[in-house]
C-alpha cells in the first residue's frame, strides 16, 4: 500500500513539473508540424506565435490567456492566437491536444517548436521564446513563405 502511494505521488509530481514548462515538439509525429495563417485564421507573427487551445469549461485558460497577453505585450514580433478546441476538432486531433489549455509555440514559418499544457508562467513562456531566438537558419526547415 505504501509503495503504491509513493508511486502515485512520484507520478503526480513528475506530471505537474512537465505542465509548467515547454517541451520541444516531436518532429515527425502528429505533435509536430506546421500551422498556416489559414489554419489559425490569423497571420503568423514575424518572430513567434503562441497558439492557445482553450475550451469553454477550462478553469486555467483565463490565467494562461493573461500570462500570454503580458508576454506578447513585452516581446516584439510575437502574438497569441486563441483557438476554441471544441470548434476546431481537426486541429485538436492533428496536434494531439488532449487537454486545455494546451499552448503551441510556432516559429516565424509556422513550425511547431515547442508545446506545453496546463498552468503557465511568464518566465516559462519567455524561456521558450529565447530558445526559438537561438535557432540558427539551418535549424529552420525550408518554407515556401521564405
């Protein structure tokens, strides 16, 4: 019984730690890929675009929305696009969104570079932006927009 409780506690602790930071997108899987301005219904930013998948019953989404708005307000060349998950099931399936809020971070070409789910801090969002800024030109795949 104690072993089961310890295992469950450790699993919960690891899962909570992953919720608060962006993870690199898994290239070559449904969790990676490219989102276009047509997919988003909004043009891509020149530096990076945060895509927030939210839902009407999401209790954490308003906090994440405020954090992203603050970061975008301070960081040039960025913006946030909010997508109602229940209205865009094709995108939800394509990008393996299993819960809300889920945030994808796109580079200037629309390539998903990282993602996270759950509560978000401004420092985690800024760190993810810094990693996009560190990409060299050979790290970014060719795009017909380039």
